[in-house]
C-alpha cells in the first residue's frame, strides 16, 4: 500500500458573488497516492477545477476554501503564502487548460523555463539553462537550444502545452495536477500530449491528478477515478470497475452520454438537393494602401460536395481545415468559385437578393449558442424573424402559433418565448437556434458544430432531437464537427478535410474502420483509442 | 525596425502637408488680417506693410510662397511682433514649454504608475478607493479651475509659490504650472495603470507564475507590470506631444512665455506665420511621439514586430 | 415561481443602474442643477444684467443689504450728492425719515436721489418748512439679498451663475448631440459598407485627428465669428471623431457576430439587419459615450469662453465666470469658487452617471 501524497478532506469552496454566495465545492474528499494517476471527471460547473485551485491557493479573490489539504503532514489551506511557495512549483505543480495564454507572452520560453528552476533549486543561470534544455528534450520539443529563444506566440498550442509540462516537471515535483490539459487542442495533438504525459509519469514516477470531462481520457490514463457533480464526489473507485459497473445514476448517465446509433443511408435514387462542384474559397490577408501585396490563403481548395435528400453528410477535420468555410460557401454566405446547385436550380454567383427566396429552404445552425442569438430580442422574436422575411403576409397571431409549434418540437416550454437568450441554458439556446431553422420548413440544414460547446449529456439530447426532426421532415443535413463520436452517430457519409483539401470520404464504417489515408488513420486513432 | 521608422517618417510627410494646407486656407478664409486689428494705421501705410509681407497677393500664391520658404527651413517673419522671425521667437518660447512639459510628464508617469500599481494590488481596498477618487477628481476638474485654485491657495494664501511669471525657471515659479499640467495626466496614467494591472493580475500566465511558486516580486514586477505598461506606452506618446508643446490655459494663467501663449496670441492677432509655425511644431511633435510610443510598445511586447 | 415575462438586457441594466448609488445621487444632483438653472433666475428677484453700483463685489451673505451700519454713511453720501445739508435722520416703522436743509428752497424732486440709491425705494416728501429750505423726506429701505454675493460690476452672482449654467448645459447637450449625430452616421456608414470606402473614410478621420485640436476649434470659432449658435456646431463638428471610431468599431464587430450571420442566412435584408440586430446592440456604447461626451463639450465651451472666444457679455457661462473670478480672486475668492463648484460638480455628476451606465450596460462579469 503506497502512502498518500495529497489528501483532500471535506473541502468546501464558496464564492461571494453579486447574486449571493455560490457553493462550488460542497465537502469533497479525494486522495492521491505516490506515483499514482487519478482522474477527476465531471461536467463544467461540477467544481472539479475549483477544488484543485483551492489546494494550490489559486482561487479568485472572492473565493474561500475550508477543509484540509494534507501534503507531507501539513495543511496547504492553512499555510501563508511564503510557506505555500516552497511547495507550489517545487513539490506540486499544475498545468492548465489554456496553453495559448498560460505562458507570459513577453518573455522567451527559455527565460520562463529557467525562472522557477533558479527560484526553487537555487541553480545559477548556466545550470538552470542546462536543466531547461534537458526538460525541453524530455517533452520532445525539437531543436531545444533554438526554442529557448522563441516567444510563446511563435509556437503552436501543442508545443506550448509541452513547454508548460516541461516547466511543471523541471523541479521533479511529487505531484502534477493537470487541469483539462488537452481540451483546447486538436484531437491528434491531444493524443500526442496524453501519450507524453503517460510516458513521463511512468519514467519520473510522480503522482498525477488529471481533471477532465472526457471519459475517453479517463479510461486511457487513470487507474482510479472520482466522479464529481455539483460540487460533490458522487462515485469513486477503480476506473475499470466503475466503467464496467457504474453505481451512481449520474455516472451511468455520463457513460451512456456518448451518442450511439447509426444513420441509415438515404433511400436509393433520392434526388441530389444541394451540390457544389470544385469549390474554391480564397481569403486575402493583409495588404493595404502602402503595404505589401496581400497573402492569398486557400481556405477551401477544389472540394466537391453532393447532398441527397434525407442524407446527412458529416464533414470532419481539425480547426483550420476549412470545413466551416466550405459550408458557408455552399450557402453562398461567402464568395466562392465553382458551380453550385440547389434543388435543381443553378445558384452559382447568386447574390444576396437572388439568394433571399431560397434561404427559406436552406437553413443553418451555428456552433456558439451564446453568440448566434441576438441578445436584445426575445426567443419568440428570434425564431419568427425568418417568417417576417419569407412570409410577410402572415398575421402576428399566426406567427405566434407557428412559434409555439416550433418550440414544442424542440422541447422548450412555449410559455418561455417572451424571455431573452441570456435567460436560457446553453442546450436550450441551441434548441432555439434549431427552432429558428426548422420553423421555415427548410429542405437543407447546415449544422456547424452544433454540439461542440455543450456538455456530453446535452450533446446527446441535441443529437437525438436533430435525428427526430430529420425523420419527421425528411431533412438533409450537412453536419460539421471535429467530434468523431457525434459524427458517427449522425452521418451516413463522411468527408475528411485537412488544410482546405478533401482527404478522404466514404461511409462511416469505411472511413472510421478502414481509413485509406495516413491522416485519417491518425485522426481515428486519436479519437477512438481506448 | 529602422526601415519601419523610415517608412513611418516618410508617410508623415503627406500627413504634415495636408495639415499645413488645411490650416493655411482655414486661417486665410477667416475674416480679418494681421494689420486690420490695430486701428489708426493709415490705409497707405497698411497697404505698404501688406506689400512687404506679400499679403496683397492672391491666397494661392501666398500659400506656394509659404511652402517654398518652409522647404528651405524658413518659417517666415512674425507679422505682429515685428522685426522678429518666427524661428527666433520659438527659440525663446519652445525651451520654456519643453522644460515645463517634461517635468510634468516625468512626474505624472512616475507618480501615476506607482499609484496605479498600489491600487491594483489593494484592489477594492482603502488605498484603491483613495487612488480612484483622486484619479476621478484629477481627470474631471479642468485645468482652468485647478490652476486658479492652486494660485489662490498656495500663492495668495500661503505664499509658497509665485502665481505668475517665468522668473528664469525658478522653482517657486515652476511648481504651479508643472502641477497643474501634471494632474490630469497623472490621473489618467494612474487609472490606466490600475486597470491594466488588475487585468494583468487575472491573466492565465500570472496564474501559471503563482502555481510555480514564484515570488511576489517576480509576479508583480517582472510579469504583471511589464504587460501593464503597454497601455501606458500607447498613452504616453501623444500625451507627451501635448505637454511638451505647451498648454494654452496653463501658460496663460501662469503667464509663462511658452508655445501655448504664442499660439493663442498669434491666433487672436492673425499672426499667420506664428500660428502656422505653432501648428507645424505641434504636428511634428505629435507624429514623432506617436512613433516613439509605437517603438516603445514593440520594445515591451515581442509579439509586435515591425518590418 | 416561473416568470414568463422575460427580463430584457435593458431591464437588467436599469436594475443594475438603480443599485449604483453614486450614479443615482449624480442623476438627482444633475436634475437639481438643471432645474434651478431653468427656473431659478425667475425667483432670485434680480435681473442678471442689473448692476447695483452700491454693492460691487459684496461677499455672499444670507443677511439683507443694506447693512444697518452702512446706512448712515449711505444717507450722508446721498445728501451730499444732492448738495443738501443733513440735519438728522431716524428710522420708524421700516421707513427712513431724513431731514435736510439748504440755503435755498428745495425742489421736491430731490427724493429721486434716494430712489436712485440701491438701498432705498419709494422716496417721498413728508413735510416741508414754509420757506422750503428745510424738508423731511421718507423712503423705504430696499432690502436686497445676495446669497452668492455680487461680481465686479455689482451684479447678483446667484442669478448670473444660474443663467451661465443654462448656457453651459445647453451647449453641452446641443453640441453633444451634433457630435453624436455626425459620428453615428459617419461611423455606421463606414463600418457597414466596409472595404475600400471604410478605409478612405477612416483615413480622413485619421488626418482630422492629426490636426492640432485646439487650433481647429479656435480657427472655427474665429471663422464663424463669436456666435453662440455657431460655436456649439463648431464644437460638435470637432468632437464627432471619437464617436465615429467607436460606432465603426462596434458595427464591424457586430457584423462578425454569429447572430448577424444567422440573420443573413435567414435572408434578412440589410435594413432589417441594421435596425433589428446592429442598432439595438450599439445603443449601449452610444449612450455611454454621450454621457462622457457632454462633459467634454462643457469643458471645451468653458475653455473657449475662458479665452474670451466663447459666450460674450452680458451673457455668461461658467467658463466666463471662472475666468472673471480668477482675475479677481484676490479679495473676492467667491467669484472663483462658486462657479467652479457648479461646473465641477456637474462634470463629476456626468462622469459618475457615465461610469454607472457603463457598468450597467456593459457588465464584464456576465
């Protein structure tokens, strides 16, 4: 039996806010033993991050923690700042979710890596530099000597997270706390970082607390797991045992939250409803009156799409692959080259005016449920705006009736239609966005990452809703996502994009089980390795 | 970087040209002229004087003449303070404005930054409220209110300072104008610094520094303050340009013979060359100090690279 | 409890604003200043142009003028002015009885000398000796109140301060709205059209920015003449630059918002997008800026007036008063302090309201 490195006993975290006291953590107990990796899993707002922030003395000014954080026989919560600083960064270190902003943009990587080494280990500059370069090699940064002189903005997100890991491990800590370290990264990078962390843990033997919302990661990295919900630990134990036999309702729901099922292909001979031949979209960057000529960026590079009635095409790819741009080009929200066809009508080169009558049948749902609803309009006004445009003759009462019907279809209480977007939750807002699209009875709906900003459980509900609506109205979807699990459940045809180009396409089984291209293989391995 | 500076200076030439042109014509279409104001000049003498200064020519040819002289570095003679060239007058007034302005700038930067940092570190504490109150007062009360009040309290009541005159830059004559000039700047600097520091202290990389157990000195000075200086760098350039080229109000109230005074006297007396000279000086200072600001910014922030 | 009415962001902002004590106190103070400036001059019993030559530069006081100890001297002066000899004077039932003598018969009209003084009114002949060489006149004491004292011309400072306040506030509001009007139209056009038009329009703003600002205003004022109406148009025409930049920035960032793209995808027309989506979301920043612009305009007007380029006598503004006060502060500090207090407290109130509105309309913690 290994001895515990850190034990959290009856931790409570409160925040004083304008709306009164908020209890973020309500008496949680967690323990991590030497050399062990545990995971704390929960959805956003479950208090999992705040609990570890409290242990590290990093709570916001309005936060207060009580309880006991025992480390080497001392209570971290009772320590003064000076004493805590002999432990933070030396014996316990922490890495965060936001690799893009977690490093100081004004200092070089080398400078930032060396600072804690000099501070804690009292190394001189030369020794600290040597150690820093060693660490960069350890986290597999190429050309470490040169990278020492780089600034954070000259590195990618994955590289920055590696630097963060190097910094955190440079002083040989006994415990590393990793707060969603891969969430902000693309899937292939995620897999690399996870692999690196597992490898380092194995080699260096420190204990690790891994905070995440992603069950796949838990399965891959942690021996034991704590499931948190609304500030409480609802279940804990051996990862395998819990995955095999969850006891708590919430854990069960969480495990079942992965979207399941498959979409059958459209009936044979279904007509093509929306198609684009050889689409190209270029953006001009920079340039001006006196500046250098603008750089042309090929966001979509010769891609063809053909969407049949009742079909769902999933377009997958990492950020910057051009998948959203392709969808906007198909909707003629962006100027593009290549022939476009909608419902048997050529719409190549159509402008705002000529597209307007077609918009009724060609709808879109965006990713950000906070940004896509006009903040100063009521839910009712938002979802009926399309009716005002396309059916101007309709009476206000008739519009209201349609709004009620649409809200019922997306399972929102129609009585709430006089409320404003900020009064709804993320999932409800996304339902409103869907209601706004379907109220016009469209033929095609483009879904641009409609579930990405949502928690897993809500995601599953939205996926179910979208599938039901598709069946009811024989809709055709263009489903854009970086989340392969969701795409697998939604689409009957998948297109993989990278750097504006189409890499591979086929049925979900073809693409996911027998990928032909190396990039697709890596993508699938990263997403489904478990 | 050098190329960037040269390019910026090159771009400044057309800007300067537009400013000179607009100012010149705006001034000349305004009714009146330098010699209409003084009554009692017989018409034939007035005509003579105007001929000497070419004021009888069409405005366009006056403009071209002015531009030509300007290219040769000649700002022309003053029309009001006769027998003096504008350049000679500036040689006397500019150093006065520069000296007062730089003292005020230095004072407001040092004191403002210090106040801002302390307030941010004690966010929502007593010191913070005091600084915020002072900053609000400093930026709300106009100088033409503070200046006479300073004169009234420290000059007329306590007799600590002189209430007017230059006195060859004696300390007792400097304090009034320097403090009056510095107060609004100090308030703005303190407010900017406080806001930037509060924001900087909440950034993710400061959280990293805390999580790495770095000292307060390193967190506050090395990491937070360097970033917080960026808005100060942007602000300081234009502000310095404004301070160094003299304040009309402060120089009028304290009777300081600086650029601001010569400008307002020139404008009121239609001393065309004097006003044009002042406009050019102010514009050049503005352009140069904006550039200095941008360079400072790039020095602090490696993400900004000019080429 | 389910509340189905919905709480708009405007309502939210109003609730937050009401909780901001500084802003509410400021609003009340501003309303008070506005009200007394508007109706106050009708109740002060002084015309703002009346010059009381007997009461030049009298300090603020709640006691009535003339003061009792000054009356003796006042009567002697009046009698001397009328080339008479004072025999005696006494006070009875609020009236003054003055007995005078002269070497020759006295004209009844000498009572005018009493009336002409600022201290007396209603002078009349009471008795006259048979030879007409001794006469007793009586007059009521004219009680005058100068709560804020008088200025160097003997005009009531209270009335003048309130009248000046009318000018300062009106210039602030009108010029503020001129600036907002030009700025919003220009900025929204530039931002909404975008592209080359935007670039050219903003380059023009850049050049205007580079013009020395005070020079520009002074030139405009000199050019337009010292005309009150034209002056605030000149001020407004200069101060629109900031507004146009803010509005352009807002328009550009709103155009990129997903809800605007969503509206485009619905096929909403440009006008519909502008009026339903962009303008309602831009109102907040505009309102905030207006409250910050008005004090700027008041300062600018005061500054011009201070230099003698603004409002002309006998009209006045707080800037003019402060300028006059600072020339006479030695021995008459109230001439400086009172208008300074009115101007400064108004500026503070406007700033606090602006800050309150900013916190209410644009809360960062949301």
